[in-house]
C-alpha cells in the first residue's frame, strides 16, 4: 500500500507552510524560543511528516491513522497562530496569510482522509458466499 508521498498535493502544501512558519518565527520574542516558537516549529513539521509516514505504512487503515494525526497537528498550529496574534507576535497580514493556509491544508487533509476511508470501506465490503449464479 506504500505510495509516494511527494506526489500528494497536501504534503507539498504542508512543506511550503512549514517554510513560512520558519520564516515567521524570528519575529517572536526571544523568551518564546524554547516554548511557543519551538512547539510551532515542531507541530507545523509534524503535518508533512505524518503524511509521509502514513504513506510508507502497509495498509490504508494505517495511512488514515497518520492522516488523522496530521489533522491534529493542523489544529494545534491553528491554535498557536491564533494565540500568536492575540499576543501581538504576528501582525494582521501574517495572521491572515497563515490562518488561511492552515485551514486549506486541513480541508485538503480531510478530503484525503475521506478518500482513504472510502477505499477502506470498499475493501471491507462483505463478499457473497455461496454458489455462483451459473449453478443456482
């Protein structure tokens, strides 16, 4: 079931988003280096990492699990962006840009999870047992 994660658009978006987060962090106060800045860096990286790890697993169920973890990371990042705005660590322009992008990533992840879930459900449909129609 392993697939090339580099071909998945939401993985590409998550990588680009992480780069934007990294470029934003120097604007945070120095006392946040080991707290919010560090956590925001790890959580934003976790999105693409979990997509990649899920693609390397053997089953669709495992992939869905890792996509679910990636979705949790998008919510964590969204929360930290909201808090960074409230604390005036980022301005309105940066806030709007980042919040829009993380919401889009979340929507794309959700769509991907739905496709994987549909695939799982199709693979788990019960098969009819018995004689073929030819012999009935």
